[in-house]
C-alpha cells in the first residue's frame, strides 16, 4: 500500500528553474496519490499557485524555505503549503470575489479565491514564528470535466 502522508521541503530561489523543479517533484507525488484526472489537475493548480505565492509574496521575490504536506484520506487529499516569510493578513483578502466586468479578469489576485471555491475546506493561518500556512482539502471524487485544449 502506498504511503498516505508526504512532506517535501526546499529552500527555493526566486527563479523559474528552482520553483519549477520543486513543483515537478510535488506533481510526481500527486500522480501517485490519485488516478482521478480532475483531482490531479486541481491539486497541481493549487500547488503551483501556493508555491509561487509563497516565494513571490512571502519572501518578496527572494529565496526562502517552503514546505508542502500532502495527506491522502479515503475521499480527499489535504494539501498544506507553508513558508517562513513576512506573513499574510487573511482579513485583508477578498476571497469572495465575483466577476462583474471584463476588467475584473485583467487584474491579478484571483488564485486564492478560485482555490477556495474548488476545495471543500480552505484555511489561511499564521506559521509561527513567521510566515503563512495555507491548507485546503480537495475531494477525490471529482466529476468535473477537465478544461479542453
């Protein structure tokens, strides 16, 4: 029986090669966790968004440690991404964004809102003594079709 818990950590540089290599390692683990293509797609999108945010915002585009914890449960996967950066104030985020005009789509800042909508549980908390931990639970029984190319 494959392991149900995974913990992967690295000190990431703010460069595409470092970030992409780390993301690829985690995507390989995700591929072993579930065969559901929709769940894999959404988990990989979440990993990408959360890791890039950790380095870009948590460390202000500098290097720093990022850790990823994955826990496979019977019908879901818990994903947790932590950094030791400057931290975030969740109360200042608008995670209930809605699209009201085309202009809404041209601004950044939709990633966490989308992740909150596609996950069954979403939480942002301080990572003591500094930084942020974002955790979400993604169901494994997606019936959502994948985007077409």
